[in-house]
């Protein structure tokens, strides 16, 4: 059984997951309480207010257990998203989120931006100062990061704003 704090941190996620199932259920004929997502969130909202005022309130554990039962399978699924349970989320190590906004201070040399998680991704680089995407001879990607190959590019002495985007 999760702790009160874990139950309360997972409730908003469980509400969204229930809402997703409700919307899919209306399309595919599943029998899900059409107000379950709202019930989970409304119950969470009240219990969270009490918990924030006094986490040692005498009835808080019973209220959290009620919320846990209301969340049902969505509470268990929510643990995978929040890390609050024993469910492992696959593939989260070295996960990079795009777009990546970088400036001249992120470079370790005049032309090199270190980021090992970019390797293996197809990327585009937009350079604000020239207001266009760089084309492949103008940058190279290695296992350790990105090198900008534009003549005169010097991140140590100049200010730059670049956006690295993933090409899907």
C-alpha cells in the first residue's frame, strides 16, 4: 500500500489516465464511469487541502485509502509515471527532450556543444542570429556532442542562441 504522500501525488495522474480511458470507452463501448476522472480529482483536491494544512490529521490515512480505492487501476498505472511505485518505466535513461535551447555559455570550446544524449537522433539546428536552419556541412554530430562548423563561429567571444530539434 502506498503512503499518503504517494497516493496524493499520483491522484492527478490517475485522473488524467481515467479521463483518457473514458474518452476511448465512449468510442469503443467500454463500461467506465463517465465521471470517474472528475470524482478522482474532486476527492484528491479536498484531501490534498487537508493534508497540506496538517499531514498528521487523524482521518487523513482513511481518506487517502478511500482515494486509493477510487483510483483503482489508474492509481497503479500512475505510479509508473511518477516513480512512486515498483513499476519501472522503460527507456528513461539518457532520454533527451526536444527542442533543446542552447546559448554560447553551453559550449565548452568555441565550436563544441557537449551532449551525449543527442547521438543517434536526426536533428536540425536553428540559429537565431542568421535566422535559418543549419545544413549538414555546417554542423556535425558525434557521440559526445555537436560541433558547429560555420566560418567565424566562436561561442566564447560571441553571443548565440540555437535550438536543436529532433526530426521525426
